[in-house]
């Protein structure tokens, strides 16, 4: 199930806008937990996933359907695992 969550959150990467800057104050970081209801209207940025083979913290900044900005921290599998 964690892999599914990571895939869903990674899927939002295609919606991310690179290089966007803003003078808006950054919101407090919210922790993602299984079952957290997310209202994501627009992804603003995603953190880079390191090239390691372990679970690492990642963040996503997004706007909800009301235009409020949120920063969400979640766990993701690093990109360094290979299947040789």
C-alpha cells in the first residue's frame, strides 16, 4: 500500500511547475499518514528523491481547491534500487 501511495504522489510530479518562485510565506509542513484526505488542485513543487535504496522523506507543495498552499511531507522509496 505504501508503494501505491508513493506512486500516486509521484504521479503529481507531471503536474509540477519547475522554477516557480513566490514571495508567499511558506505554510507549516503537514505529515502525510495513511488515510489522510488530500485536496490537491495544483502541484507547485516536489522535492528531489535521492539516489539511495531506502525509504526517505520527501515533500510536496500544492494548492488546494480553495487556493490555500500546503506543504506535505511523506515517505518515498529512493531511486537507487536496481534489480540486476
